[in-house]
């Protein structure tokens, strides 16, 4: 017979598992939709702007959230569920390997933070330049970086680099927090 604590732990695990599967499904659905629409656009026009379809598509009705917002949210929540479900497994990793992983995740967090700030500043600058001209268009801004032939939509790049930073910073924190000593 299970104790009340074990039942509560099992319910909690099921919740995190269910939310993780929901997030994984939403991420996969959004990704496949974006690939499908982008591929069709590329075949018709010969060019594509990375992330533009996710910024232009509002779901479930026009005027509500954009797919890129949902993707950002489910990415971070899905990651959190993964950590809650398997975070204890980090304790069994040898210290030398854990140190290497911490350095890699820290490097990813630094790059993601830089990319977030860079994209946000560029996006803000382009919005400001348009506003001075009397144009209020926030979502169609893109930057031909890193490849001029495939520009990135700045809303997409900003939101996804923020998600990458949050995920990697949380991963670094999770791996770096001291282990509790039994007294």
C-alpha cells in the first residue's frame, strides 16, 4: 500500500509528464506547420524569412497570440517539466562530466543572452526608425544575418533567443545548485 506522500509524488509526476507531452505535441505541431508553409513559400518564391510564418500566424483567431509566442511558452514549460521529471538524475553524473556540461550550458546561456539583446536592439531600432516616418509595423522586421540569402524575422529571433536563454540559464542553475546533505 502506498503512503499519502508516495501518492502525491505519483500525481505530481503524472501532471509534469502530461504537461510535457502536451508541450512536445504543440512544439512538434508548430514546427511541422512552419516547415510545411515555409517550404511551400520557398518553392513558389525562391526565398524564405526564417520564423516569419510563426509571427504572421495568429491562433486560434486573428488578433490572439502568434504561433511564435506559443512556441516560446511551451519550449520553456516543457523544459521545466523535463527538469522536474529527471533533475535528480543529474546527481548521478560524475563530477568531471557535470563540470563540462555546466561549462557548455553556461556558454549557451551567454550566447543566447547576447543574441536576445542583439535582436531586441535591432528590432527596437527598426521600429523606432519606422515610427519617425509615421509607420507602425512591428512584426515584418527582419535581419539578413547570419546569411543574407535567408533573413530572420526579428520577432521570432528575439522570442526564441529569450527562450533559449531561460532554458540554458535554468539548466545551469539546476546543475550548479549544491546538493542537500543529509543530517
